[in-house]
C-alpha cells in the first residue's frame, strides 16, 4: 500500500488534490479503492538562492511516494500520474506551480 505525502501550500480545495493524486497513482499501479493513502504536509514561504526575501507560498509542490519496489516502469508511471494530478489541479484552481518534484522512496533493507 503506497503512502504518499504532498507538500503544498494550504488551499480551500486541497482535498480534491489529495483525491486526484490518490486515484491517479492507484490507476497507474492497477490498485483498488482504499489501496493508496495521501496526506498533505502544509508548506509555508519559500526562498531561492540569491533572492532578497521569501515568497509568501511555495510554488514547487513535492510529492513523495513511499512504497515497495514495483519496478521502474510502474514507479515512473505512478510518479508521472501524481505530477499530472498536481499540475491539473493547480491549473484548475489558479494556483501558481513552477514545477512538481516527485520521488518514490522504497524501504531501507533490514
């Protein structure tokens, strides 16, 4: 069961984002209802190197998928689906999104 964290600025419709990411990853991995969990980690201001101050909100959502190794093709498809969900939601809700960082983390070997 993949567990996903989405680091993004709080928004009134963020629940829709979490569902879109969960459904997109579930579809990419051929999983059923309830097989993917997504949690929001609210972000605050962000700054870039060389800037004179922080932006009021981050424009770079981060999606981290925590799960077992499912092979490169499936993991890449899940990451791409999560990114597309974030970009689509951002566009639909007029949320500035400069890019989406996605990664898949597998458990460390024991």
